[in-house]
C-alpha cells in the first residue's frame, strides 16, 4: 500500500447536536464542485421563452429529447455568468414525471440586474407576476431585492448587480 495523499477527499469534523467537534470524531468526504441547478418545468417552450427572452439567458446546450427519462432537457446560462440552469420536462405519467407541484421545495433562483425597480416594472409590462417589489422585504435594513414568478410558479429573486 502506498502512502500517497488522496486529494479527492477532505477531512471534516463531524458535529453531534449540542456537542462541539472533537479530533477523535473525523470523517472524510469527496471533494465536490457545484455544477448546475436543474428545475422541472410544465411547458418547455413557455419556460425557454421566459428564461431567454424575458431574463436574457442564452441556450448553452440545445433542447434534446431524453428517451431514458421520457423527457426533454435544455441548458441555459446568463451572459457573463458561469452558473447553469437546466430545464427538465418529463412526460406526465412517466416514472420521472409524477404530478407537478409548484416549486415549493426549490426556494428560489436569483438573478442580478442593473436596476431592480426598473427591471420589475419591465417584467410586469411583459405579464410576469410580481410577488414583492424592490425593498418590500428588508428595505429597512438595506436590502434591495424583488421577487417575481416564472411560468412554473418558481420564485425568481432580482438583486442589484455586484460591482466588479
């Protein structure tokens, strides 16, 4: 057996409820890198239109059929961002397509924009449902965010673009 160092795992201390971590309670886990967010959609065409035409995302991997899952998939990205969004649609009744439940388990997706207030106004003109306008949540403590819904009921957070 060689004594080479395994760089694919990191050592982490495990914490029990109410107890401080100790050096004698250590486990290892593989090293991970977040790749993308995949969401389930009810109508692929409507969802692609929303994310590309309304939110300005670009198609990275074009729409493909996925016979093993009886569905379709497309991958999107905002210009200048490394974050990927995978839209998934499954044939109703397939083992991957149980009855759709509005995205309550997925809390929200966040998008940066130049002007939150102006963006909300523009989205509202396009028929997008506005949940909370700029500063309605946390405005008193300096938050400047708004929330709208995509066609699938998933909340979209709008944030001011970070200064580079």
